[in-house]
């Protein structure tokens, strides 16, 4: 007789159509270590290493695009990835070539993502080139197909009256992502893991534009690239930023896919990390940076962000100030997020593998009668309802 787990999966498959993403489907329980007996990837994650990564990223000052600090951070990330024997790709994108028009394909407000109105073609201006440089590397998975994208920004917003270090905003996610890369490269996940250090996430001044500011262009560029590559094999996208606060409280992001988001909160409970991922964590929007990715069909996105840096009310006392330094962050916060992400990725991967294997079973292998599925309900339930 088929095990109970497969009976449950069989019933859920026909009830939802596509189990992955169905808002009523509940992932099967996965045997994972608790906080007292962590093994494997969770135990391999080093808070000290992540903290040193953050120190290295921030020690050269602000990482504003087209500044020495930005270049040093880019070189450092590339060197760390190459030490893992990963092939590194630098996606260099001139802000004005190709033009930023045509963003209407990203839906209402697409031009807003690039800071333009009515799709203005900035290529017609006399502004000099300004390059966005995102960094990508892929850790092969144990399976032949499927991938997971882990994304973190590494640049910082410019301010005229003080140096914005961006240890929390723009630094903490990249530091954890570097340590995640070390752990996963030593013990790969079933699916390929693409590490993406996205540039151009922070607002920055465009030369000769009289104070015109842009934000999120790195994600728009990433969306163009991923759309060209195809997204059908992408199982999950995880965005990490603002996760270094010494008083860390990750919110339940309203724009994230509900089932996958909650899987990370359940992972935190298994690991005893409910101080950072609270059972009663509020539902908030952590920003629209990944909206361009959603618009090209990548709906299975989870944003792991603390929206209040210092204090309980967003954006917090230290957000966007000269106090966004390592003094207000802690290695324990980086550690909590790193271990929870690894635990969540492992649980989700096991869940997806069981679903894929079950979907390959011949229908005649089941003693249960096949119920009729409602036409058109599967994909709608899978991806359109996210929270």
C-alpha cells in the first residue's frame, strides 16, 4: 500500500491541480534537525565568517555606483566566489544603453521602476555612461534541472551630508549570501543555486539630471536577463536585505508567495529562531524591488527583510542614516537568517522532489479513483494567489 505521505500528495494534487504554489496545499513535513542537534548545512554556516564578510564589504566606505568603494566591493565579491571555484559573470549594464523605455512590459508603474515618466528615453540625453554591475555565479545542483535564485544587493545610496556605510541596507544580505555560497558549494542542494549580487538597488543620482533619482534598475535589468533565459525551471527566488539589525525582526512580506514564505518561518521555529522570525511577525510590504521579477512570471518569491532598523516602527531609527554601521548590527542576526534560509531551502527542495517523483508515477498505480479536476484551476491557484 502506498505510504500515507503519498496518499496525501495524491489527494492534494487533484484537489489543487499543481501542488507547487497552491495556496491551500500544505507541504508535507520534512525531518530536519532542531536547534540542539543541527547537522549538515545549518551547522556549517558560520556567523563569524558572515560577520567578517560584512566587515570586508563595509570597510572601504560607501558603495555608491561609480565610486572606489563600489569597485572594491565588486572585486571582493568576485574574488570570494572565485575562491569557491565558481565561474563568475559580471553583468555590466549602461544605464543609458539600451534605453530605459519599454518598461511598460513590467505592468503599471514599470517606468517608475526606472525613475522615468511615460517611458522617457534617456538615451537621447548627453549624460555620460553610468554602469550597473551585477555579479552572478551558479552552484550546480545534484539534479539535472531546476534552480533556486538567492539575491542580495551590495550597493549603497548616496547622501550629500554624510557617508552612508549601509552595513544593514546593502551589506548584510550580501554578507550572508557569500557565506551561503560557501556552505552550499561544499554541500550542493538538489537544485542549482544561482547567487546574484544585484547592483543598482539603491537610489542614485543620474549625472546631469538635476537631482533625478533612480531606484531598482538592477532588478529591472535582472528581469530582462531572466526573461531571455527563460524562467520555467526556476523553482524559488529568495531576496535578502536589511537582515543585520541587532534587534532583528523579520516581517511577513505581503508581496512574497505565502506558502514559501511561511516555510521559512516554520524552519525558524524548528531551529529555535523565533526571536528573529516571530510567530506573530507582522504582515508588511518590504518594498517593491522584486516587482519586475514578478512581472516576468517569477511569482515564487520570498523577501526576507526587517523593515525597522532600530526600533519597532518602520523604517526604524537608523535606516538611511549615518548610523547604518556594524555597530548597530550583530553576527547573531546574520547567523539566524543564514541557518533559517538553509533549513528552509532544504525543506522546500525535499518537498519539491517528492512532488516531482510522485507526478511521474503511472496513474494505474493508484487504487483510488481519479476525481475530476476543475478546468483552469491549477495554474491560477498555483501562482496568482500569493498571500
